[in-house]
C-alpha cells in the first residue's frame, strides 16, 4: 500500500539557492529508487526559503529504507548548517 509524505524544509535567510541545489541532488537520488513513485519538489512563491516535497512510496518499509540511503545521509550532513530548524514531515493518505 502506498505511503504519502509531505516534507517542509526551510533554509536560513540568504541560503535558498544553496539549499535548492542540495535538494535537486536529493531529488535525483530519490527518484532513482525503485520504491519511489513520486518525489516532487516545490518552492514557495511567498517565501523563497521554503521548500515542500510531495512524495509517494510503495510501502512504509521502503520509505524506511529510503531514509537510510547514502544520498539522504549526505543531504542531511550537507544541509544541516543552512536549515532553519528540522524538516517537518506529514504522513498523509489520499482522500478519494
């Protein structure tokens, strides 16, 4: 059963472009995973420091595996100095 996740990530002021570059690398690595069904990155028009991911994963187990991949670990280490707080994660379900 698919797992839907929305992640909200914010850069510290003045670091949006640097964070965007790191996030684009993260998108590339994540989309290469077989369990990744959707991994869309958006940037707020009102607040350019705010980024939102809309994700769909094949299962919770595969999302858990994604969270320990080398590209996730590298992103976490590289982005830590320019993040404005921890990412906010929302597990959701589709309403039909």
